């Protein structure tokens, strides 16, 4: 009898373990490794991912590398050690992070490259936007305003593959005009960490060396554009010289409303974050991933020497300028009315939604 009770208890225990996989030990643990939280979008996306993970009964553990590439790799390894079932990575450096991805893969832990490509065919998935198209949209919007003269190029962080893709898209549009001697590139810089302060200093140097004679600035995102704008304001060029951005940040959109930034690109990160969490949960459960297509790394990096391929998904992007900002950004709730129009006189504001 004693033996039977004991046996039944064991059976019951085993059954409980398998039928209720939601106790603390079995809870899915998703690691999130962020390059930084200085750029407006990253903390927003972290919050969305945390909420969604919680809604799915999973736990999100996150760490921020503050632009330190070796720290980011150590943090990823640390999350694997802490028992993460899967790691989502916003890489500071797409080459260095490949080492962390390979190590995690060796331990059977899949990694998702989020928005920025990690140059590794050990990735479980890469999800982003159409970054070459972002570059085309930026350059087209500027060339629509001015298609000759002295152009300045402000690229993003050189360790971020997106910066390279944006530049590729921008050049597709402006190279023909350069070849026709219409456009002259008077300055071409990459901005480490996409940092606004660095972009401001770079732009100040450019304006000094060019005697303020510039006709257009193709900046690769809102932070670099707003840095450039600081220097352009001092030179009296704000609102006169076309300037591009990306991300539809609050400050970027406000600058469009005020006529100082020509355009930005809206990438609806509220759609990207749920895809990451959905993939992460499927990977943790060892389920099949859907909606991804295999893309060669050579294509993703624009580097023919790269081997292998990665399962990818890319989302669409939208050009934003003063004509569609209200509909696309305010009415759809991406930015708040008051943040954008607070300095605009009441009689010149659109209706409050
Ligand atoms: C890029 C990203 C942009 C921008 C930038 C700075 O990788 O695609 O949206 O945020 O990083 O963090």
C-alpha cells in the first residue's frame, strides 16, 4: 500500500510537471541585448517587448551595452548563462556580435538579429525594415527640393550595417546627378553611435570649411539630422537648406512641423517588436518559424565575400514630410499632438485629434 501511494505520488508529480509547464522553472526566458538607450526608439521597443513577453507568460531580461561592443558580447553570454531560451540582439557592431551569436548557437540558444544585421549565418532570424529603400526615400526627397549644388552626406554609425544600406540607397539616387556634374559631394562623414552631438560638431566643421556654402544635407536619421540642424541654425541655414532624417522621432517630427527638417522616414516599430517576441517564443518552444525568407549574407551586407544566408523578414517604410505628417504620425498615434505642435501658434495648428 505504502509503495502504491508513493508510486501514485510520483506519477502525479510527473503529470503535474508536464501538464502545467508554467511554473517558474519552465517559464520562457527571453534575453534582450540593446546597444544603447540614447536613441528614442530603443527604450520604446524594449517596453513593447517586455509587455508582450509578459502577456505571453514569458520573462524578458534585458541589458544595455552603452555602445561597448565587448560589453555587449559579455552581456549576451551572461544572458545565456542565466538560462535565456533565446536572445534578441540590437547590435552595436554587426561583426563583433557575430562571435556572441556563434557562442550562443553552440550552446543551443538561438539569437534574433533585431533591426540591425549581425553578420552571421548562425542567426535564427533577422527582422528589420527595407533599409536600402529608406536611403532611396531620403535622397529622393532631398533631390526633389534641390537637384544641384554642394551636397553633404552624414552617414550613421560605421559599425551598423544599416548605415551601409542607407548609403547604398542614397547613392542610387544621387550618383547619376554626380555623374552629370550637377551634384558635388563637398563632405562625406560617418557619425559614430549615430550621436547627435557628434553630428553637430562634424557639421560645424563642414560649414567652416565650406564657408557655409552648402545646398543640401542627406543625414541618415533624425539624431544625426538634428545634430546637423544645430550647426545650421547658427549659420542661418535652418529651413533653407533641405535636410533628411529617419525614425519619425518626436524631435524630428517637431522640426518638420516647424519647417526645419525636410523629411523623415516612418518605420512602425510597433509592428517590429511583436514579430520579435512571436519568433522568440516559437524558437523557445522549438516550433517552426513562419513568414521568413532565406536571404544570402552577401546581399544583406552588400559584400560579395560573405558566405551563408539568414532567415529574414522586412517591413515597409513610409516617407514623412509636412504634407502627410499629421495623418501618418499623429492620427495613427505614433507621436503626440502636443509634443509636435506646442510651439506653433494656435491658429496655425491642425485640429486636435
Ligand atoms: C539604426 C536604425 C535607425 C536608427 C539608428 C540609431 O540601426 O535602423 O532606425 O535608430 O540605428 O540607433
